[in-house]
């Protein structure tokens, strides 16, 4: 099993920036891709950004050019730098990791961190 713990959420004004972090802990696993998802009230959870073990990235169209996902494999940590934030970015942001153990691969999720963009 893998535990994911997010940090860095909070309240920011439109146009501001936040950097989210997610650290993975546990044993007997390897992590392939890591990603950030978000969910606003009344809406489905959506993929925001994803990064593979080799560093290849993809982004939702709504955040492309404003958000940057990165990872530090030595620290088992993934980051999401969010710039030029908009009120539409307000959501709970969740860290995700595609985790492989001996038996199988599965998705691990953090508890989420609230990001609120408001004036």
C-alpha cells in the first residue's frame, strides 16, 4: 500500500499562484505515472495534469500554459505549480499515483486539498 499526502492548498486571489505538493510513503511498491485531479462541487472529478516516470507530461486544456506538473523520484513527490489562477480553478485537488506491487498495479489517492480562488 501507498499513502499520499497533499499540501499547499489555500485561498488565493485571481491571478495569484500556489504550489501543491504530494509525497508518497510506504514500502514494497513502485510508482509509474503520477497525476493531479480536481473536483468542484456538483461536478465530476477531472484530470488536471499527469506525469510519467520518465517525465512526459500532459495537461487539461483549461490549465495548459498556466500549470506545471513535476516530480522528484528520489523524494517520491509530485508537484503542481499553479500560476495565473482563475475562480474556475476553485476545487478540491487530489493527488494520484499509479502504483505497482508484486501482485498487480492500482491507483492510490490522497485525501485532497482545497484550492479557492476568490477576490
